[in-house]
C-alpha cells in the first residue's frame, strides 16, 4: 500500500502554456466561436478536450478552414510558410508561439544572415523542430552518432537547441559537437527553457527520495517524456501516465511514490491522482519537495492585449 506521495515542486503549467491556453480562451470571448487552432495548442489531451467543448476546432492543416476565419498557431511554433499560407487564404491569425521558441526562430534567422552554419539539437518530426527548421538552413542532430556524420566546412558554426530536451542528453551531444568543431559557438542564453530545467531538476531530487516516479503527461509531450528519461537516468523507475486511469495495480506495492507533471498538464490531474491513492489509504501522507517559485509571465499577442 502506498503510504506516502512526494510531490515535485515546480510541476505542471509553464508560462508559455498558460499564455497559449489564455490566447484561445480570450479569442473565443472576443471573436466568438468557432475559432480554429492549427495543431494541438499544447500537447495535452485534457486541455484540448476542454477547449473543444468551449468552441475551438483543432486541425493539422489550414486547407479546410473557411476564408476569413480566425486561426491560432500553437505554442510549439510554425515555419514561415504556414503564416504565408494563412495570408494567401485570407485567414485572420493569432500566433500563440511560446516567446522562448520565438527567440530561437529569431536566432536562426540572424545567424544564417551572418554566415553561420547552424546545427539544431532536437527530435525529428516534433512540431517545435519543424517550425524552427523553416527559418533557416540547418542540420538536425538527435544523437552523438548523428554528430559523427556531420560534414561542415565553415569556421562559423552555431548550435541551437529544442527548448524541451533532456539537459543531460543535450550536454552529451553538445560536448560531442564541440569536440568535433572546437570553433562552435552557442547563444549567450541557452535554449533549454527555464520550465524544462526546473522540472528536470525537481525529478532528480525525487529520484533521491524514491525508486518509483510517475510523470503525468501526454505521450506527445516532449518535456514530459524527457522527465521520465531523467528519472530513469538518476536511478528510479519511472512511467508516463495520462491520468489516474493509467495507474497500474502493481505500483501500489511501493510505500513511497514520487509524482510530478509535464509543463502542459493541469494541476487537476495531479490532484485526481492523489485522490485515487487516498481511496486505498485515507491516511496517505503528501510531502512537497522543492520550493522554487516560477513567476514568469509572458505578454499576450497584440490582438489580445487589453
């Protein structure tokens, strides 16, 4: 029977996710329904379902959206060609791209214009990577093996990074790139976002306290998957679950369980999970580990600024 849950702090929504959800909600109030959202606004089924019930329609392409409709671009960012397509089809659009992702887009354009060869550390096919690679020519690497295959003949090389990667994996790959290209440069401010760093650091602390960590998050969520990997790398068993319904009976053999959630997960899913375990042990102890307070707040897009 589970006697104790250690709850990571911080966990759940980051500033970019908060902003993206607010963009959809405020757009519904201001423009009325329906509004369209290209791709899931954030990678969490619960959030998407709630917004669908309020009048948002999610689509992977723009081609079926009626002219003069409003479309919102997701927090993960888009390549410029998507914006151009929206303009050609006379669609009104609001960009909910996380400002920390936009920072990388601007870096990519600037470094390309300055003659740099760009290496991007990221996961092939991820929405953020697809968006970033649309802003300038660049080479994607996912592993150290990919680095070994690089053939770049340029004294000016810069490395950019997907914002939601594992800090440890990034360090290893970046080290391999620097060894191969000693002239490598990196942006003054690293690309891994503050929320990714904080949540992975919290998982490392959890791994010191328990050998089973549950991470609530969507299977499409890069940052949630990286948290699971981090926990395993630091000696704990770890599993990604969507909600309390994903909990397996055998996990109750552990007296202490670590619990956290990805950056696009509402706190309600954490509380429902705790309630689930309390059904079997009304005296369940809940300990909060960590005291980092995240006070980051991003401005809304100009169309929604009050």
